[in-house]
C-alpha cells in the first residue's frame, strides 16, 4: 500500500468508475503513482520514495504552473534533490537563489489561497511543505512520461534511489483533465495551443470566524461535536464554501478533532431560510440518513460530495453524492480491492 499524500485520504487502490462521475474522479491510482484533488482546487500526483515522496502539484488558476518537488517524510529531512532520467539530470534544486514557492510568505500574506490551503493540509498530515519545488516544464514532463525509471538523489547527493515512472503518464493526463488543462499551453502532459481556463476551485475557509452566523449555528449544533475542533486543525481541514448558483452556498466543514476517519458535515445556505445540515442518504437504504460522514471533499468538476472511510490498513470505502436539481442524490459506495 502506498501511503504518503494520498494515504491521508485513501487506503487501498481505488479508481472511481465512470458511473460515479462524468469527468475524471477526485482520486486516481495507476502503476506506482497516485493522485488526489483538494476541495480548494489544488491537485497533486506522487510516487513513494524510501524517505518521502516525489510530488507534482498545481493550483487551479489557469496561469498556475505545475511544480515538482521532493517531499521528505521527516520534518528534519532535507529538501535538496536532483532528478535524472536515462542518466541525464532534468531537475535539480541546488543553487536556487530564492524558492519558487515561498510557503511561509504565502501562509502569512495569502492564507485563503489554494496553495496555502494545500500547505496547511500537508502540515495537518504531519508533513512539511517541500522546501525546494521547481516548475515542471514541458520538456521535463515529456521525459518523465516517456521514461521507465528516474534516479532521485537527495540531501546533497547523500542518498540515491531508482524510482518507477510506471503510471506517471496516466496520472499526468488525469491531472490535466481534472484541472481542465488538456490541450492547453499550461498542461503537464497533454499540451496544445488552446488557452488555459481555471480548474475547479472553491473559496477557502480558514477559521470559523469566517462563517456566516446561521452557518456557524448549524455547524455548532449541540448534538454534534463540531465546535470541539482546535482552530489550527480547522485551518488544516480544507474547509470550503462552494457557490452552487441561485444564491445557494454549500459549506464543507470538519466536525470535531482530526483523525483517520475525521468526521465532516456539509451545511447548505440558500439565502432564503436558515442554514441547514445536509442529510446524506445511505447507499442501499435511502431512508437511513446521517449528517456526519468521514473525511468529506467537494468534487468541483463533477459537482459531488465525496467521502472516504478507512475500514482497515488496505481497505477504504468511497461514497459519492452527486448534486443536481438543488439536492444531493443517494450515495453510491465503492470498496477498494483490498477489502
């Protein structure tokens, strides 16, 4: 089982079928690579290394470039890295005069940006945002897509290991499709002449103070434990406010302390009446509904809520509730092959 970034959501290999979504799903695995998208719009693909992950991530804005970086598992691990394909160095972080992504400045000056939400998400899962991300250009992406293996050197070349590129091309294609970049000049894998457009994204909610009063009232319902969450944990949860049209806004919010199956709620605010908790119909028995579900995300491309519930080391259940005609449909649940 590959854990790391995707493992924060998903245990076991899982690819949602076309029946659950019209576009590419919010999670994807192929070969030795895996990927996920946050509600706020950042998507990342990654493969495991001995001491961390090699990660490619991108913000949802049309002009946002993709970045590659080495993500050490240990907070004390060095972010210095070099990547070679067929013996030729294609990316190296040594000698940078300044970081291409200044995480500290971003967290302080633009805390509601998708990349800041991504950084806090990493921190919430015990990872330090990689110190030396490099822009992944077309030539470098092409070499990775065509290769079978890459050589990763880290810590000023103190360590070196061979990485499989099996699945990189599929996941790079998925990344472009998820963020509506296929056929555009800012695509990673599927470059073309078309003008890029913004990918799916939702405004980030950093703290409960940003919630409208009636939304905060519904979220802090006494029968739930939502308000027990610490402010830092809330900020790391990828909470968002999703505009649904017709003055309706959906708030995807954590409910209680974080954990492997951290509970979430969704609050609907249509502007005409008091905000209400969304009731999630359970697959197989629509009469059974719950207001809290495990680790909830908004799939902006397919307009659906997606919950991941881990039932074991190699087993997870993913439930998808599509949004249409002003309501969420009955959930469809799929199990990972390891169940």
